[in-house]
C-alpha cells in the first residue's frame, strides 16, 4: 500500500493543509491532533471525501514512555461518519 494524500476541507472548499497517510483514518487522527473537530478529507486523485468527527484528550504518558516525554500527552480520537462523492 502506498502513501495517499488527503486535503482538509472546510465549508466545502479545500484548505492548504494536506495530510499524508496510507489510510484516511491516519490522516484524520493527524487533523484531530491539530484541533479540528468536524473533519472532511478529500482524497487526491479520486472523487471521495472522507468525513470524521474528532476530539482530543489529555492522558497520562505510557509507562514505557521515554524520559523526555511530558507527564501528560494529547491523544486524538476519531469516528468515521461516512463518505461523500463529489
């Protein structure tokens, strides 16, 4: 599987933000980490728009986390709500 490019859409228009991932969920997690809640990702080269709802939460760092990692980290969570076709 190769990399795919997903363009973040707001209000039905493309933004300048492009996320690279093998699957749309990976790109949606990146967008959620940056604070987006209603996520629409247009897959380049196709007519698909992947729709997600996203959120972030501050959680304790994992037990096996490196020393430089802060005590609390931001963890993203997304749920797919569907696919639109352009």
